């Protein structure tokens, strides 16, 4: 019972010390958060509460979990209650460390119990919290509350950094999904998939780099977007699409090549490839007149397409020549070759569409990344400036116009004088820091590339100098 009372008294001493230690750590953390972006004020308050709880709990655990031997407890009782070694002697006799006759041991135990019964434990071992013990913790609590109440300019910067970090993670995940979608597109060739994934993977590597900044992330996304738009232009057959309408008109809406003409008219390269293959299979069923008509149509279509795409125009021209010569097998082979070329163009068109969609997505990601953390960036700039507000230069400016060449005067004004007409302006003045000129006078450029103008002197001046005025007069 005395040991438990002793622990309770120790707890009243250690609790304010533990609270002061925890509040001191929380205050140091709050001050550090004002030196560099670490935690928001709300997070600091939660951290302070957590530190105080942990410190108080740890103090209580240490006080009550500490093990003391019976002999140590007895020595404390002798000191605390002035028992004159009664408790220690009783413990040593009980533990047989001290050998005494039984009768003497019984008398010593009764004497110890009588002395213990006379002790007023609440009076001799009071449990009272002293106010002075809590003063350090109270002072630290007030300082911490003040540090949390005052606005922290680093908090805005921290929120901006977190917004940038969240945007980086979000856009990295979006790029991973985009790369997976491209890989799952069966309409693309492996080469096209690799070409489209390369800029995305490079941007993804930049975003996943440790400590990537907002500027680096925006630059990586911009680079990937530019490369994808370049790939879109590379894959796109815009010239063929424009020539497709003319080729479709040459083939005609009716007849054996009607489906091919309709597909070319609509710019459907894949459907045109299927129609060309079907036309090649149907050639043997056409009569001689239909074959001649088809040969003329194919020749006209080949002429329209050849300028835009020679790889497609050449097999169409060979198919027309073979049909005109009555060689159906050669015409079929040429049309199959044209169908293969159209199928490749269909894949290229799908790749161009995919590249454009990916570039648009990266453009949106770039804008999102650029907008993330703008407030934090502004706060960071304000902190670096040391004033919290940007300063603008207010240079003085002057302008002059006169008859003659311009001469800058004090304050940047232009002089006037006789001669040819000219105009000029000047700006100048110290910058906000003083002593540093932000801008200087720049004269208007004079064109000296011409040959000039011939001027004749008055002959009278040569014959009679006195008629021209005194010497030295302008």
C-alpha cells in the first residue's frame, strides 16, 4: 500500500514534466514549420496533442511498471515514516537473511506492525499537485497556441507542394493507363505501339523521378505532347484523304467499284481495303465491257491518287492496264496489292488518331500540372522576396521631338536643334533598390544603307565669302 501511494505521488511529479517535454517538442516543431514547409497548423495541433498523450502515457507506464524489491520498499518506508530500520529488519528476518530466535522475531514483527499502525499515511505522504510544477507546461502551451494562431506563410507553400505532388501521382497513373490502352489497341502494329509509347514512357519516368519539381513535370509532359503531335502528323495521310474524293468521283458511285468509291469518299481506308480485296475476287465474274469500264475508272482514280500517294496509285494503275489488256490474274494481284496498301494506311490512320488523342490527354495533364500549386508558388516567391508582395519598377520616362538630331538630356529628355526632322524617346531612372538603372536611352535607329543625297554649295560663297556671313557662323 505504501509503495502504491509512493507511485501515485511520483506520478503527480512526473506528469507535468512529461507534459512540458511534449509541449516543448511540439513548439520546436511549430517553429521549424515556420522555417521550412513541413506541417499545417491543424496537423501541428494534432501532433502536439499526440505528443502530450504519448508523453503522459509513457510517464504513467514508467512510474507504475517500475519494479522494486521488498527490501527497497522497506528502506523507503523507514526513511519516509521514521521507523528506525524496523521495516528493513522485518523483511530480512522474513526472508531468512537475518537469523534470530523465533521469539525475538515475533516480538520484532509485532513492534513493526504497531509502529506501522500508528502512521497517518495521507498526512505523512500527501497526494497534492503543486501549481509551480505545471508552470513550465503552461508557459509552453501558451507559446504553442500563439505559434498555431499566427498565420504561417510556409503553410500555403506546403499546400502548393502537396498539390503538385498529388498532381504528379495522378498524372503518372493516367500515363500508365494511357500506355496500357495503346498496347491493347489491336489495330496498331507493334512498331506503331512502340513509337506511341516511347514519349509517354519518357514522361512517366520523369514524373516518377524522386523529388521531381513542378517545372520538370510540366516540361516532361510538354515534350511528350509535342512528340505525339509530331507522330500524329507523320502517320496522318491528309493528302490522300483529300485526293480520295477525286478518286471516288473517277470510280463512280455505280458499277463494280462502287463500294470502293464510297469508302474512299468517306475516307475509310480500312473499308476501302476490304472493298478492293472484294473487287479483286469479283473480277473474273465481270464481262469484257464491265472490265473495260472498270479499267478506265481505275486508270482515272490512279491518276488522281498518284500525286498524293504513289504507293497506292501504282497498283491501281497496273490493275487498270492489266484489265485493259485482258489479264485478269495480273489485275487481281495489283488490286490485292492496293488493298494491302490501304490496310496499312488504315493502321496509320488509327495510329494518327491514337496519337492525337494521347497528345490531347497530355495537353490536359500539362495544364492541370501547371495549375497545381500556383498559390504555393506565389507564396514561395513572396517568402524569397522577404516582403510578401512583389515590387514593380517605376522608371521615369521622357520623350522629345524636334528639328534635328536628338540629344538625350538629363532625365532622358531629348534636345532640339536645327536640321532634318527626327523623333526619339528615352527612358531611365533608378530601380526600386536605388543606384541601379533599369533602362537607358536608346536612340532611334538611323538607316545608313542608302547612298545619301548630293548637296551643292552656293557659288556665291566660293567667289565672295563675305556674302555668306562672318567666319564660323552656322
